[in-house]
C-alpha cells in the first residue's frame, strides 16, 4: 500500500479525481489536469460517478488503490467527513470534506470551499471580509459553510436568508458557537427581508441553487439590491444567472462563482502536491472548458 504510494511519488505519477453524483458537469478535471501538466507531473485526474451507497466503501479504499487525492462534490461531502482519518479545522466546523489527501496510507480531509470563496472575493472583487456586513441567500451546504467561514474570518454581521427556517437556524447556532463576536440575523428568502438589510450591507452572496437552470426565477428580485452593492453568485454556469440580472438592474456590481471554483481547486492541488498552484493556467483551462461546453449547447 504505502510502497505503491512511494513508487507513485518517485515517478511523479499522481492519481486523482472527483467523486460526484452526477459528475459529468464537473469542470474540475479540465482545471486540475492543466495544473498537473503545467507542473510536469504525470497525472490522471478523472471524474468518478459514485453512487451515494458506494461512496463510503470507495473512500476507505483510496490508499490501497494508490490514489493521491480526491475532490468530493454533491452529495459526498458529508460521507467523506465521516470516513477520513484526520480532519482540518475547517472540515470539523463545516462537518463536510471536499478534498481528501492520501499520505502514508492515511486519509486527510479538508474543506477548501470557504477559503476558495474568500480568495475569489479578495482577488476578483477586491474585497476583504474583515468588518463587512454580508447577506447570504441560502443555507444548504454551501451557504452554511460560507456563513460560518466568513464570520470566523471577521465579518461584522451575517444575515442569512433562506426558504427553510430550520436550516438557517442551524447556521446561526454554528456562527454563535465559532464566531461569537459576529452579529447574526436570519429570515425568509424574500425581496422585502433582503432589501431591509441591503442598505447597511456590503455584499450579497447567492448560495441557493436558483439560477442553475436558465429558466429559474431569481433567488430574490431587483428591489432586494441597492446601487453599488457587490453581488456574488456562487453559480458559474450559466455565467450570467437570473439573480445576477436582477441585481444588475438595480445597479449592483455582479460576479459569478467561477473564482470560488478556481481557488477552492487551487488549494486542493496545493494540498496534494505541496507546490504553489499555477492559478493563471487553471483559470485559462476553466474558461476554455466553459466556452467549449457553451458552444456545444448552441
Ligand atoms: P444544497 O445543499 O442543495 O442547498 C441548496 C440551497 O438552495 C438551499 O438553501 C435551498 O433552500 C435553496 N433552494 C433550492 N431550491 C430552492 C427554491 N426553489 N426556492 C428557494 N430556495 C431554494 O446545495 P449547495 O451544495 O449548498 O449548493 C448551492 C449552490 O452553490 C449550487 O448552485 C452550487 O452549484 C453552488 N456552489 C458553487 C461552488 C463554487 O465553487 N462556485 C461551490 C459550492 C456550491 P432550502 O434550505 O429551503 O431547501
């Protein structure tokens, strides 16, 4: 087992991939393979369509199979959390793992989504989190993790707006536990609720899945936004979502979630290789892959 791994590192052979269900939409193979190629590493980063009932078994076998690292996407982040040997601080807080690194036969679980979002906001939008007032639409896996991470990173106030109240309350409890200095409010996913807090906020993030389909209604309508506020939609395909269009009409500065995808992937790559990620190369590969797919649809 560990001799396989030693052999792999000697030959610079990395076996990696992403577990998802479904997974064929994932842009990670294009981005990660470009990074491995750029670094001169022999690699196969593959999409694995893993059924929910198979995930725990396959995760436990990663070391035996000589795998270097795995990303986990929906719906496998929680099962990965329960089946690794060690957890990063963030993975413990979010109770979710999106990156597994195999070292000496042991599985290390990390969650890079929160830091990916923070770096996307910093590098693409030019926004630091400290002392900001942030509204988060959605309290599913991504919304909850973002709310807690941004609070831990020093946000002054987090407002969670979600359709299902209980999920918003879970996020509120976790923020009170892990970031007690951050003020936290929750309410329904309505234009009126968001509008009430937008005036005193710096940033609105969409972490609902509304907008994934071109015909989806916006998560909240135009009146929820104010002129000049930053709106960041975690969705990156389509590149301009229905909620981004609504925010634009109100004069908001709008961004999609491609930078979050890029930086969470770059951090995963650094965990696996111990090298600095070639972010520009990864970004170029992501944009190229998105363009190819859009052309195919048209
Ligand atoms: P999830 O756990 O399934 O949560 C979905 C969220 O959307 C929940 O808040 C849910 O509200 C809300 N929602 C779904 N349908 C709705 C509807 N018809 N009306 C109102 N609210 C609705 O999914 P997730 O993993 O958090 O992902 C959320 C989004 O973030 C997805 O679009 C995903 O693609 C994106 N994402 C992007 C990145 C990136 O790297 N850019 C990373 C992670 C996720 P309820 O709680 O009421 O069900």
